[in-house]
C-alpha cells in the first residue's frame, strides 16, 4: 500500500497530507514529518526527510532511515513521559494520594 501511494503521488505530482501513527510509514512516504505535542496539541517539531526518491521498501533498513526513526521516536517518547507524569500528578495530587480526579 505504501509503494502504491508513492506511485500515485509521483504520477499525480500533487502535495498530499497524510496522517499516520506509524513512524516508519511517515518517514517512508514523506518529505516532511510533523510531530505534534500532547495536550494541548501544537507542532512540536518539523523534520525534513532527505531520502532519495523514488523510494524502495529496502530503504527502511538503511542507517539514515533508522536514524530518522530513532530521532522521531525520542521526540514522541518525551511527550508520552510528560503526559504520563501530568496524568499521575492530576490523579494523585502533590501528596501522592489519590484525589478522585481523572479516574
């Protein structure tokens, strides 16, 4: 499916906005990956993907691709940790005891 989307993009020569939760799919299909923050959502970072086109599936095992994947994951992981900490604080309050808020 990813290769088919690339073929459609190449033939149509149009800009495509593609939303995905898969990091490797975003890298493979995109020239830019936009990472959003968690609550409230805003653009956390824009990463330019400088991989050659046309892309082939084997590129997913190359160092540059994997470096992009690790870097984007580190941004997302930071957001997840921040959200988990905020949720924990909301539920327990500053004393660490459950407050009854948020579940």
